[in-house]
């Protein structure tokens, strides 16, 4: 009896330990992998799972969630979504791996996909494939890995809709790497999008379109009206003060008149058709307009000199006439 009770106790203990590693909630399964770690400063790679899928047909549970929990000297958490279904890795393209969440300050691990290989079996004349899944760890850190899946868990992958999970994987040395920190998932909402914070809010890379998805390579594209209390444009090119340098050749009024008659617009200023097709660069246009204002200012200064000279000439002539009249009147 005592021996029987000990056997039952041992069996229940093993079952309890096993159940803590694997859970199954109405077909949604999770497995927590034993501790994986870097070899001090040496980065290591662990094959945590292998997925069996068919190379063409619909997949059952093509989405797998992989979570990385750092439990060493810093806080760190990463959540990956692996999509490997019809149209993504199965019958076309490759499996898609996305980092969708990243928290904490210590990020020293990442999920990596291996190269798919033929399992040597098939379903409806289409080959079944295997896809290795790795977790890479670096710089003295330890990680727990949690995998959530719908596939059938097996010890040997040889068919579709299967997954083999290595609960105690053996690491191999790899070159050091730069961990992925920023999520790669698109942010999509049909409600209001609000970014609020007391610190610096910015879009570090890429482009921003408002009312349009085609930014045409510009950092900001707006399809519609924009209102602002102040707009500051900082040019990287030269500001048109060069017009006032002695070496600058100011177009004559005759040259400008001829260009207007021939082209229908000022020299150096885009035509209406060009503006309609290509838009207007505010900084560049302000510089061009200032250039024309400065050229016009030089023309006005020159005309003013001519007027002053003409005025002086007229005054001299008036003095001569007045003196001549006085001489005639004396006679």
C-alpha cells in the first residue's frame, strides 16, 4: 500500500510539473520553455520550435505568438506574431514575423526564423514543410519563452498542422547581434488617433501623409488645406542676397519684357502649368520672389538716380531760362 501511494504521488507530481509547462484551454495551447541564456558575453541561438505545415493548402492555426521575458538584471519583454498560413509562407511568399510589443529597458533577445525544408511527406500531392524557429540571446541575460499555438504538439514533425517545442533547447554560439527594439506592426484605427505626452513626440523615420497615402517621397504630404499661426522655412541653399554683389548681372527691363512676351511669366519663376503639375516649394519660391524683389529694388534705385539727374538737369535749365528772361527784360 505504501509503495502504491508513493507511486501515485510521484505520478501526480510529474503530471503537475508537466502541466505547468504545457497548457491546453479548449484547443488554445501554450508552452513555457525552460531558461535560455547567453554564455556571459557570448551570444547563443536556441531552436525553440519547429512548425510543420503544408506548402499549398489551408493551414489550421497559422498564427503563433512568441513572448520573451527577461528575468536577469533588467526589465525586458518582447512579443512576436508569426503568420504562416495560406498566402504567407504556405502557397506563396514567406512566413511573416512581426514584433508587435516591446517593453522594459533591457532588450537582448530576438526571434529568428530558419529556412523551410521538405519533411518528405505530402498532403494532396503538395509537400509538407518544416520551419525552424529560433530565439537568440546575448550579453549575460536569461530569458523565459512562452509560445501560444493551435497546432498539434508532437515530438517529431512529419506532417502539416504540427509543432515540436523544445522545452530544454541546447544553445549554439553565434555572432553578436543588435536586438530588435521597435515594433514592426502597423498602427491602424478607425477611431480617433491621439498622441499625447509631456516629452518630445516625433516621427523619427519615414513619411507622413494626411488625407493621402502617396507622399511622393516628401516627409509630409497633406491633401487639403493647412492653417498655422506661424511657418518657418529653413533653406539649405543660398539666400538671394547675392543679387547685391558686384558680380551679379541684373537682367535689363528689356530682357525681362522679352521673356514675359515669349514665356508668359517672369524669368526664374515657374509657369502656371508647372505649378499645377509639380506644386510649389515654399522655401524655394520665397527665395525666388525675394530675388525678383531685390532685382526690382536695384532697378528702382537706378531709375531714382536717373530721375534725380533729370531733376537736376531740369533745375539747371530753369535757372538758365530765368536768367535769360531777366536779361531780356532789362533790355
